[in-house]
């Protein structure tokens, strides 16, 4: 299991603990590049999470998609092993829970 898969599994576990709806978008011929790894909804608020491992950084296209989500009023996070605690805190802060 890759380090990034470990981060994704932990994020999904934290979201499940919260009771947040979430899924992994599947990229196909009709998809768009740069879409975050995990998208979902919690208490009526859309969120998207890009998971990275170690020092890996988002690409310019990923940053563009994350900013579009923020501009539309959603939550867009980049999560790695060092900031896993931000998942629940950021989503709850944004939704007032």
C-alpha cells in the first residue's frame, strides 16, 4: 500500500466517523483532470479533499480546481500525514458543527 493510499484511507475513516457522505470520483473519458481525490457533503456543505503523501505537492491544475471549489463556497483541502486533524476541524468549522 502506497503512502498516499494510507492517507486516503485515514481521511475516509475520519469522514465516516463524522457521518459525512463521500466518494472517490472515477476519471474516465468524460471526466476532467485535476479533480480532487475525495468529494462529499456534510450538513449541506460540499467538500473536496486532495490527498498527498510526504512532500508531494498539488499540480497547477489541481490547485485551479481546488480554488474553483472555494470560489463556489465549498471546502477544498489538501491533506497529508502531517495535517490529518484538519479534515474534521475544517469541515465542522465551515458548517458550524
